[in-house]
C-alpha cells in the first residue's frame, strides 16, 4: 500500500488482501479507501505526471458497437428505396 506499506498478501483464504491501483496513474496501490484518502495530498503532486507516462504505455481501449438487435430498420430503408 502506498500509504501504510502493507504488502499484497492474503491473511486467510476467505479474505484475500487486494491492493487497488490509483485510477489515474496506476503507479501506486492502496489497501483501503482510508489509506487512499490519507495519502491523497502527497500523491496528488506526482499523480498527473505519472498518469501521462502511464497513458503513453497503456493499451488503448476501443469502444465496440454491438450488432443490431434486428434488421427491421435496415429492411425498412431498403423497402423505401425500392418504393421511391
């Protein structure tokens, strides 16, 4: 954890300890929301620069269009073209 230095290990099989990365720069991880809030003032100073570096190397996420649910609209357009 970037605030309390807790390592990403599980204390038991039922409750794994998962560190969540900063959503902007992904370079610092936190074990809890409280730790993230406590460290926010210090981290804010470097976060923007780290976020720019992360953006250069991060994979690009593309939005995808789902196929149309039905062809009724397209069929209507084709019918209109033949009718005119």
